[in-house]
C-alpha cells in the first residue's frame, strides 16, 4: 500500500480524551495504533486484544477508565520510567 493509498486516520474527541486511531500494517498482521493526542503516547492492539475488549465486563475495565486513578489526569507529565509507546 503506497502513501497515497494509506487508510485515513480517525480522530475521536470528547470532553475527557482525544485520540487518533489508524490501521498499522507494518507489523506481522494488521493492528490498531491508538495515539493519545494530549501526550503523544501510542499503543498498538492486535485483533485478539481488541476481541478481548469486546468480551470484557465493565468491572474488568473500570480501573482503566477512572480518571481519578491515573496520572494522565494529574499534571499530564509522564514519569521518568514511562515510555511513549506501548505494544
């Protein structure tokens, strides 16, 4: 797929978060690249990981979506031990 044929990015924004989503085909198989627009942190999710989200119960995800439990809602700065890409 050439640069001109690249699939479009999607940008989703709410009052709580803003992300860019795109399909990454550079790995062994297609995966989603999700970038936090505030910090620039990127994470990659393969189809198995995404399917697991579909099957997850709300209690499984509660801590992930609670802004009070995460550094992203404090000062927006990353810890020294942090990385800017999660795979």
